[in-house]
C-alpha cells in the first residue's frame, strides 16, 4: 500500500477541515511549496491536492498555485476539487497534473464522466466518492463539498463505471475526515472484497502507523493522509515503508 500525502488548499493557504465542515477549519502556517518539497524529500512519489474552494463552489480557485506545484518534477500530483468539466480536466492535465479526481460530477453527470474516463484512460482519471454511512451501515454518497446528501450507494456508483474501465477510486468516510480517530477499515475491506479490480484509495481518519498497517491489510491500494502528517504524528521510520511502491 502506498501513502499519499495530502494538501488541502483554501484561498491559497494550507488548511484542514473537520468532517468537511467549512466552519471548522484549522489553518497551518506551511507554504504548500515547502510541504511539497518536504514530502518529496521523505520519499513520496505522489501528492494529493484538494482545491476546497473548488469543491464548494464548482470551479478551481487555486489554479495558479496548482499549476506551479505541478510544474516541478519531484512528485506526481493528483488533484481534485471543482473538477466538473472537460475543460478543467484538459487544463489540469495539460499543466502537468498526473491524475485528476472527479467527485460531484461522477454523481451528477455520469455520461460526461464516462466519456472523460474513456478519453483520458483509467490511470489519469480517478473518481472520488465521499460517503456517510446510513442507519443500516450502507455508504451513501455526498456531493458538492459534502453538503448534499444522496440516496445512491457507493456500490451502485462504482458499478456504473466498471464498463468504462474504472481503475482508481478515492473513497472518503466524511465522519472520519480530519478527526484523527482512525479510518473506517471495515469499509475499505468490504470495498476491496466487492471490487478487487479497483485500486482503492482510503481517506479519512489516519492518525498513526497502526492505521496504515490496518489499511494495508484491508486491501486498500493507497491511504491519503493530511492532518497526521502536518502534525508529525508519524515518524520518518514509520512512513518509509508506505511512501514508495514496492
């Protein structure tokens, strides 16, 4: 399993939200450029960037900074937040982003999303599904910066894109995001069991090395971590086994 450090951008600043709440923001006094260099020096091969303004408002607000980060060659960038049109995808990939994450549009515009998957290929387009568990434990999708609840399940959403060659899915349990309370290991184990052909990226709740070991055992292909890394909750020695593909 690969660990992918995450940087969330809001107004050009590095922040973290608690469970997706824009009113529960923690701002970190790190320059995103310095963070990228720090993670590259640790050995990271990928970096996940979220344009929080874009996720909320539907259009990239940190495009210039993302382009600057993508221009370096130390790590490959995976970028999400506000990716809801072919023009945005073309722009980001053209700027050097290695992979884009399509979130709300994968729920709201399935025909367009299928076309983007087929046009760019499954290694360059990842689908991002944010979920909240219902009373029966079924993961139901949330969209538009997690503010809009839907009745669609994660499983039906994945099924809709298998024929288009879907390979990468980033799944966030929003109840765990930014809370450092541990990831929903059972969710990713079930996801890996149901769809072993998908490279699942687990997001939300990572707080230490034990969480990474549990996610690796669940079958997840990658773990996304922001807050735990920003707050130095994992040592360099604990990070090393997960930063590079083996």
